C-alpha cells in the first residue's frame, strides 16, 4: 500500500469520484481539488465536497478561476445552448484549455504539498471529442510538470495518473461500485439544477445513463 | 507585417512590457493578459493596464486565480521574507507552477480569440533560477497547447513566442528603448509599494538595476 500524497482532480462527477476511490484504495493520502471555473452546473462543486468527505480525502480544496470570461463554451456561457444530441467533431460543451488549466493548478498544489502524483479522471473512450482527454495530451502535460517545477528539476517528477482513460463508462461504474462509490451523490449533468438533479438530455447524461445500462446497474441518478 | 492576433502575457514588469512592444512592432493585434494570482506586489497590475494602453494593445484583460492559497512562495505568502541577496538553487520567490498556470490561461483565451501566438517575456539568462523560464519548458508547453486544444487538433497549433529568452537584461532594455518603452511605468520589484515604487533590494530590483547600468541607460525606476 502506497502512503504517498496525491492531488486528485475532483469535479463531482462520476468519473472523478471513481478516480478518487481508486486512489484511496491504494492507500494514498488524497488531496481533492475542485475548480470553480464559471461552469453553469455549479451543483457539481457541492457534490465534490460531499464525495471527498465520504471517500476520506485528507482535504478538499476549491480553486476559483473564471474561464467564463474568455467564453467559447456552452458550459460557461448561458447564451449558448447545451445540445441534446451528439454532434460531429468537437462539441460546443468543450471548454477551451480546461484540462490544461486544471492540471496546471493541480501541479501548483502538488508541488507545495510534496505530492508525487496527480490523479485525473479523464476518459478517452467516452470523451465526447474533447482533445484534452487524450493520452498524448496527458503525456505532454507530464513533461511540462517535470520541466516547469522545482520538484521536477530536483528529480522528484510528478506523475499524472489517469486510470480511467481506456475504460468504458460501464467498466468505470462497475469498478466504482466495487469500491463503494455512491453514484447518487455524483453530478455529471451539464445543466444540473441547484440541487444537483440531472436534465437527462445532454451528452453527459446520455453517456452516464448508457453506462449504467451497459453495466447492468440500476441508475441512481436524480433526474429533474 | 503580420496582422494576426497574439495573446501577450503582461505582468507589468520590464520584460513583459518589452515583449509587448516587440509584438506590436510586428503589427500584431495584441491581447494583453495580466494575472492577479495573489502576488504581494499587486501594483504591477496597475502598471500592466497602463502599459497595455500606452503600447496600443487591442485589449487588456485581468484574470484572477488565487495561487496564494497553495502557498510555498515568498511572493504570495506575507509570512515569508523576500531575500535581499541571491540564493543558491531555486529561490523562495519561485511561485509553484506559475508559468504553467499563466500559459494555460493564455491558451484558453488565445483559442477563443482565434489567436495563433502567445508571447511571453520569460528570460533564461537572468531567470533567477526559475525552472519555468527555460526553453525546454516552453517547448514542452507548446506541445501541450497543440494536443490539448480544439485549434491544435484542427491544425492551427498555437506558437509560444519567447523573444527575450536568450537576451541579457541590458539587451532587453536597449531593444525596448529603441521601441519607445517607458520603463518608468514598469514595476519589477517583488515588494513594490501600492504606488509601484521599488524596494531597491530584492533580486528583481538588483537584476533590473544592473541591467540599466550594463545598457548604459539612466535607471528611471521610482524607488521607495
């Protein structure tokens, strides 16, 4: 069992909750980092705090950075509509450079904590066409974290762990349930209401619902 | 003359002001991005707005992200003392992952703007031992920006320009003066007062003063 420190990016959704449960199962001291980036589905931040506590994170920190001021995404701009059907190419729910910003903030905290790993629940199978969920992006960021930090220069390079990256949504759910994740607490919906109830129509809801069906597990999602 | 769009990271210091002047001299439409990251020398942000206007930036945006909450640097933690003499190794004024966070935010804005370049005034000669001012770090980040953005996937990869990276401070000052930069407006000091007057003692002040001496230019810095 590893007793090291890890920063775990925790959105409050299904994938990152599973990612935290996996890290906890290896015995790591987990420091959960949630980012308030101006997302319309702010209910996921309350879910993140709840999940971090439930899964025994050593600390749960919320960092605020206003990506909405740059615009360009339906997730941060209320004047753009979240689509109800899958789109060709990279969808309008893509938030420019979001995972680059998230990993950069996780790197900053990891360096101060003396953490040796960052865990991130990105998934390249059900990734909705987001470029910053691909393995080659993660590998490139790991190089940045090694070259751009004091820890990296001094020989303690950060590892970026993405255990879910090649799993299907069904596999993620099965692994999470085996680890005791309560998915009723998680919020995946791009336009969840203030109580965290899902719309049932957006891309994130569709992927999630299909995942529960494929996993043969009753969907505990609270719908609007 | 290039007529493209560039995001220019503008701290309000000597290097980034010169960087903006160089970009403007090539005819680029420059979008200046300043980051309020919890730095103690917040006077540099007012200087940045002033310089952006003076040098004809198309827009000057301030993004807020609290790196101070993570601690670990004398620049964001008032309980740590800014040293008056150069230190061995990476100094305590290093802010964990600062340039990674800055470049990530610049990438986000660049993507929304359709900008093809990010300009950053990092300098590897007088870099005070900061790992995230080295050419290999910048090259690694360019790969991240290419792989992690919609623009990069669609073939319009962002270039990260660091024209000052191999110049001495004296050379930067000479080039800036030739382009009309008014260095009296810039704030480099790590503990500038609220009016932007420099302490004259910190590492940044020392590098800057030595630069003016080596360039044979009268130092216009306003000292406390």
